[in-house]
């Protein structure tokens, strides 16, 4: 599989089927730390930070990435922690775009 961070999210239209669990598990290998939910309809990862300002700075990075990719995750954060959940809402499941965004979010966490 190619490096997901080098790809760009593409618009997803209604009628596209979400990926099957087997395909999602293959993509999951390329985004370490992310987990597939029980229904294989979303991926999620939690991140830890030393304090609230560092957490908010990371959330700001996610917001910028989401706008750049036009693909928006669900984000829950508090003091020193942030959990990100990604799925393609339009198809109520997973698409390659979700793994592209997850890869870029992971990269932003390391920066």
C-alpha cells in the first residue's frame, strides 16, 4: 500500500459502499495506534499531552487538516487528552479517505 500521508482525500458521493471489515483491517496496518470499532464503521485513536494548551494546539492542527482535506473527524478533548474518531458520514462507514486523514493526524501528533 502507498504512503497514506502523500494522498489527498477525494469527495465521496452517496451510493458508494463502505469498505468491508477485511479491507479496513488491511488499511489499519498503515495507521498504527488506530483501532477499528466493533461494527467496522469507524476508526479511533486517543492521544495524550502534558497539559491543556498542548491538547488545544493539537486540536487546532486537526481542524486545519480537516479543512484542508474537506473531511471532518469527531474530536473529544480535555485536559491532556484527545480522542479522534473518523468515518465517512455520507456512507456511514469507512472509506480510504478515513485512513488518509488518520495517517495525517498521526503525523501531526508526532510533529
